[in-house]
C-alpha cells in the first residue's frame, strides 16, 4: 500500500521532533484531506444541474423534512450561517426551486418550501448523487465502509457533544 500525503507529513514531523505525538494529525489530517478532495470533485451530478453542494443541502433539507422551514431552521439543519442561507435561498428562488411565504403572525418570519420544480429536481438528482458518491467510495469494501461510517459517527457524536454542534 502506498503512503498517503499525511503519512509523509507525519514522517517529516517525527524527523524534526521525534517526541511529538502526531496521532491526532493522522486522523484529523486525513479527515481534512478527504474533505478537501471531495469538495474539489465538486459533486458531478450537482454541478451538471448548476447547483452547489450547499444549495442542494438546502433543497434536500426541505424535501426530507417534508414541511416548510424558516431560514433559521435551515441554517441550523445545514450548519450554515443565516447570511449564507439567505444568499442561497435567493439564488434558489431566482431559479424557481423554492418559494417563501410570510408568516401570518410575524412579518419578520418567512417559511420556505419547494416548488414543484424544486421537488422534481431533488427527486431526480438524489439517486444520481448517491450513485456518484457510491462510485467515489468504490475502493472500499462494504465491511470497510460500514466500519468507517460507524467510527466517523462515534467521532461526530463526541464532537457535537463537546463542541456544541449537537442536533436536537
């Protein structure tokens, strides 16, 4: 098996400072590198539909919850800032993929829902995106993927509890 870039970096640090515990770097460095490479791949099916991953996450959140959400709820669900959600919603609304409806009791609150076009796009793209992601992971056998998913879930639960990103 060929060394990855993180193994090379760890070797360099150990040569400079042999007492240094590089264990955390071996995990977090690899997670960060994998995330960066996956982002560079730009999610081919989404790109072909003219969507970013963040825009698709908003559409998917409204679709999977299957009810109207406020921009604040979307920000919490997608771990995004309110300003980022507002910008993405504006772009999606310009493409007629979402609609905003004012709240009956509070004019400051908007409710977001998918248009028929938005729902159809998510329903068409999600299977394509999952097939693309499956192909990205094809080098890992099923038990390896299951183990990786389980271990990453453990890490995520721990980080959410410690760093405050826990979901409701």
